[in-house]
C-alpha cells in the first residue's frame, strides 16, 4: 500500500505543478491565482520576457523530472514484486 500511496502522491504533485489550463480559463491569472506555468505564460506573451519564461520552464522541468524518475522506479519495483 505504501508504493501506491507514493505513486498517487507524486502524480498529484506533478499535476499541481503543471496545472495551467484550469487557472488560465477560470481566472486568466487574475485574483492572485499564480502557478509556475501561468507565470511562464505571462512572462512569455504579455511581457515578452523570453529569458525569464525559459528559465521558469527549465525550473519546472528540473522539479518535475526527478519526481517522475522516482515514480517510474516505484512502478517498476511494484511490477516486479507482483
């Protein structure tokens, strides 16, 4: 059960980090609804600050990839044990 909980928790964490569409459609980034992906969009298209938008994309990548690697390892380990 621990492996399943870790898998679900990491999947939810990745989804939280990558959520953009819901925030943008519902509020267009107003009312202090700020997530990393939304900030990246605003920097890129509203402020034309391509460097900052690219750095936010890299930060998002650096945060998400290690979590995905751990998640994949746990899934493989669970598959072998079954």
